[in-house]
C-alpha cells in the first residue's frame, strides 16, 4: 500500500506540472494516462537480432506521445517513466484514482509469422466509448501505413477491464515483421504513429462517430 500511495502522489505531482488553460487547444482540460507496457525484467516481445525490445520501445514511444498530447493541451500521466517492473494494478489505480479521461496502453505485438504486420487497436468488449475511441485511433493509424489492413479487436486485458474511462491498448506493430521493425526503428515514422493516436483521441473528444471496420475479404 505504501508503494501504491507513493505512485499516486508521484502521478498527482506530474499532473500539477502540466496544466493547460481552458480552450487553448483541442484537448485542454483532459487528463490522459499513458501506460508504457511491460518494463524491468518483463521485456515483452523481443526480436534480439535487431535489438527490438518491446519494453524499451513502449517507454520511448510513450514519452513522445506524452509530449504530443501536451502540445494539444492535455494533462498527461505516465504509469512508469523508467525501465521498472510495474504490476498491472498500480497502472489501473493511477488512472482511476486520478479520474483520467482516457487510458492509452502502449505495446508491441508478436507472432511467429514474419508476414504478419500492422498496428492494431484493442478495446474491452461492451465498452461503447472505448470501441469508438478504438475505431478512431485505428482509422488514423491506417492512414500512416496504407498497407495496414488491420481493424480493431476486442481484448479482455486487465488494464482495460478495470479502468473506468474510455481506454484502448495499441499494438504499434509486430517485432517479427521486417515491415513493422522498419517503422519502429525510424524516429519520423514512430512520430507519425504517435501523431495518429493523438488525432484519434481528439476526434473522440470532439464526439465524432467511429468509422465502422471494413469487412475482411482477404480469405474469401
């Protein structure tokens, strides 16, 4: 409990330092929790020949995403700011205890088939606002990589099930895919992915309906 209390106090301190004036930008007045997945001894998905380590990518990307969200007026918390091993429940509690408006969990995917590629957005089933957020974020991610055919998916992830605000888990790409590794290791293309997530959040905040996924006809 002492550790959790410390995390919450640290989180509250971060909020106080980045407040924006109301009305100055699209996300002014919103509080967004960005959750860099994994960390510490939990390195997540890895492609060691290319030094593609999920926990490291998640953290670096989350710093970038935080900065871009702040530029749009949002107040932003990171669930971790170092390469630390952090359980799921403190991540959830940081979002819930601070009354966040959005929860964005950042990850990198893995599949043994190197032909699998593409960023993808997940939401908890039955959460309509999370589904709309996922649709809008995925729509923007696909604009960054026109080859990406992936649509949103439901995911019964604990961090999405127990957080009380609209939330999504974004898989930035597949570590086993040369296509995606080229994006993950390119600073300008990583930034484009982060900007896409920001645009998706802004569209949700403005109340836009989510574009329904296209039917997958590849195997028909």
